[in-house]
C-alpha cells in the first residue's frame, strides 16, 4: 500500500467582520479544471485510495456482482398514452441506458413499435451521458431532446423529425432540461443557463429552422436567488414560467396558442409566499401557503388573488404536497406524521376516498397521468421491504391493480423487518427514524449499524426500497434512515427548525438519534457508521467534528464542506440561490453562525474515525475542491492513524457515474469500505 499524499500548504488569508481565516489549501481550486498540479494531486489521492481498497478487491467484485444481479437485464416501463400514441422505455440485456419507443394507441401492445431514441447509441463515445428531457410536439411529428454529456447539468437541446426519422439542424446550447412546445409545433420555449453560475435565468423562444442567435428573449430573471423552469398546464392552454427561491415563488403564464405571447404575471411575488398554478376545465388551481405554512388549494377563473376560492384549507398537521386534475376527480398527495398519503375527491359530489397502505413506514406518490379525461389514477408505492411499484386505481369503482412491481432477483420480503420510531431529542422534540434489517441476522446490541441522513432544503428522505441496500442487510447491518430537522418530513416548520440560524438542530438530531439507537439495541457501538451525500455530506462533516468518537466509519459523498467560503462567493453555482437556506455570511450574525458548523473551518487536532470521501471533477453542485481541501486539512491536523480516503471521479459530476451498471461501481466501493471496516479486513491504519 502506498503512502497517503500530502498536499502542499500555501496560506491564503481571508478576513470578514474582523475575523481572519487562513486557508492553506485554497490553491486546489481551479474553475477550468485544467491545472496539471491539481489534477496530479487528485490522481495521487485516487491511487492511494485504490491501493487501500485493492485489499478488498474480492469483496468489491462480489458486491458489484450482487448489485448488478439485482438489476433486471431486460426491463421496461409501464406504457402510457398521450395524444393518440402509446409510449414506453425499455432496457435490453447489457444496455446501460434505456431505449424509447412508441406506437399508435389503437394498436395492440404486441404490435410493432417505432424507435424514438436509443440512449446507448447517443452515449457512445462519451464517458457520461444523461437524457434530461424528451418532449414530443403537440402534432406528434417532432421531438425535442435535452442531453448532458459532461455531468454539469448544462444541456444541449436537439430536435428530431419523427416522420422522416432524421435530426434537424437546430441545436440550442447552454440550456436547462426545461423546454415546452407551443400549440403550433413549430415554436419551443426553453431556459438558458448563466455560463458562470449555471443559474437558469432566461426564457427564450425558438422557431424551428432558425439559428439560436435569432431566438427571442421572452423573460429574464434579475434576482439571482430565483431558479427558473417551464411547464405546461393540464389543459395545455398555458405554458407556465415557474420562479422559485427557497421561500418565495412567482408564476408567469404564456398563451400556448400564441407563439408571440408575452408572459403575464399570475400573482406578483412577495416574501415567503410560495405557490404553484395549474389550469384545467377553464379553472385555475393554485397550491399556496398564503393562509398556512402547510399549503392550501384554491380555485379561480381569474388571475387576481382576491378572486381565489378555497378548495382545501391548510391544516396544521397535514402538508399538501401535490395534486393532479382529472375530469371528475381531484387527487391530492398529502403528508401526515412524516408519511405520504393519497386522497381522491369528486368534483361534483365532494365524495372523498383515502388510498390506504399497510407498511409501518413507506412512501407513495402521484404517478404519470397523461390523460386527464380518464377515471384511472396511476400512482407509485414503495417501502423499505416492498420494491417500487406502479399501481392503478379506477376512482369510479375503487378497483385497484398492480401494473408493475420492480423485480429483484433472490429477494423475499418475509426475511426483512421495517420499523418506525419516534425518539425525543435533547430539546424534547420527537424525531422519526425508519429502520430496516434482516430478521434472521438481528441480534440486539450486536449488529453493525449504518445511520443515513440529509436534513436540508426541506427535502424529505422518504422510506423507500433499495435493492443495493440488501447487500448490507444480508450481512447483518441495520439501516437507519433519519428524518431530522431541516428536511420536509413534518412540514414547513420542520424545515424552518433546521435551516438558517436553527441549522445546529440538524446536527444535534443526527447525533442524538445515533446515541438513542445504540441505547435501544439497534447496533453495536464498535460497529456504528454514518453516511450522507451533498448537504448530507455537510452533515457528515459537521457531526464528525462534533462527535468523532460516535462512529467507527464515515462515508461523505460529494460533501458540501467549505460553507463559509462558498457562500461568500457569488460566482460559484448555487451560492446566491441558497442564502435563504444557510444565510448570507456577508451579514455578521450569519457569518459567525455558519462558521461554528462549517466542516472545513472546524477541522482540528483530534482523532477522527476512518473516512471515505467521494467527489466528481465536473460536479456543478458541490465543487470538487471542497472535499479535496477538506481531506488535505484532515490529513494535516488529525491525530490518529485511521484511514482517510478521497476518491475523485475524473469524468463525473454531482450524480456520479451514468448508466445503470456503471453507476453501481461507486456503491460497491462504498459498501466494501463499510463491510471491510466491520469485518476487520481493511487496514486500520495508514502505512
């Protein structure tokens, strides 16, 4: 095993609010990602990581084999019908990417299908590929395709003539994956990204057959705290421009029948008012928090807010998360006590029907419903012991059927147990945690325990099935999914209690939950590990500084760890849009509060547990230099000989490798790290 790299120290002084910080590893930042010295350092770290993990090569290969074996070689989506055509995506044996097909809706599914797009052919010759969007025109004759070949979430929009099966000359660069056709099928609206910050900030109109330079600017967002997207309403009469910051929204509507339409503001933005608009059957439907943090549903025939009528009033204990419109029915997706639920309401009679589920911890969601004229609702369901399923219920009759359940080779749900606990924290607040384990391997107080967390952006970590997780459960691990403050599991107040000047609650919750699970016998203190990615990587960095003794291993995936420095730099993607999440450190109070938990700023001379840290060179969400600097500083200051590994994917971004099989390689590495620690087969000290 080779010696771990040691980065050169080159002091860089930063001073804000009379506070002087020295960053010895600031030089590891290169926005162009071309600096030979930096690339060589990252490669050295990779070589060191490889040399350590080569001791686990047999385990890693076994894990990769298991992970891939649970992915069906041949698979397909549930077909759906839209505008007279039936659509389906399929995976063929050995393929990394899906192939997209369609056929006339009048045909039998066993009849011939027409190829729309082969993701494998599009990805050929590229280390990374993702299809961001594939949008068929209203006349069914053309298709817009948004693709990313670099993993920085900057897409190129191309167009295919479906009648002649040829690509058009039109190419639109530096766009988001958001694009919507006008009713004439000749005009498309799309979103342009800022080349420096990558913020989606302009809506442009493109006429087929013309160069991008001739496109017309339709809307430009001046406030860098807002993100911009496009959608089409259920009625298809309007194109919505959605503008969202962390706490505030605005919607502007375009007439889909008028290619030269100017956007009209539905309701002007005001601080802390969040809303979204749909339209169907001559009525606007608005989900809004104007009367309560957990959102209500309103209807109107006019854009004026004073004309809104309450359809569903907001409730203190139930969050209205989403809704879908049908000819006779309204379907709402709600969250109560941390779990999602579906409810159908008849437009005329007001009859309500709850769609019920049996698992103690689960998640459900409104699925793809392309035809609002139907009485049939498609929805998804998953639990920690139930593979993802697509179901359909006839809302008129109540008849329910499973259209597809994900096939997992060798999986038997009877061997696994899921639980949901509510655990009091140090301040008395009860926080839920979802657990799953193999019942034949469970031994109270003796199992390895993996605690996973995120706790940011109001995002809910819903308890769903993971086929890859079986490789841990089958080896005796207990998996704990924490629903800590800062997430959205218990509504807006739960989110507010874990952001800005309440962010310390997120970290304290994670520590307290880990301690409580050990006291309750769900793990062995000597075999307790933690994992989190992105903002969950920030969580890992904060808690390992606060309580390095609590875990025997940490995996931090693409971690956001240099919070103060990043939030002081508006040229970095995401910074300005996240002042309402972390605070703006240009303000003294926010600066000092963030500094108390920012992982990079709080590395100190103490013993740290073994750690595996991953990043992607082309990551646009968390820049590669944050985890690289963090590792360098940890190597300098930590007082132990425990493993510290940095793995940089030189081809990927925030989401890791693309492709359904290649994407398992990083997971196999991470699981081999955990299992190697638990089994004592990893070298416990650096050589």
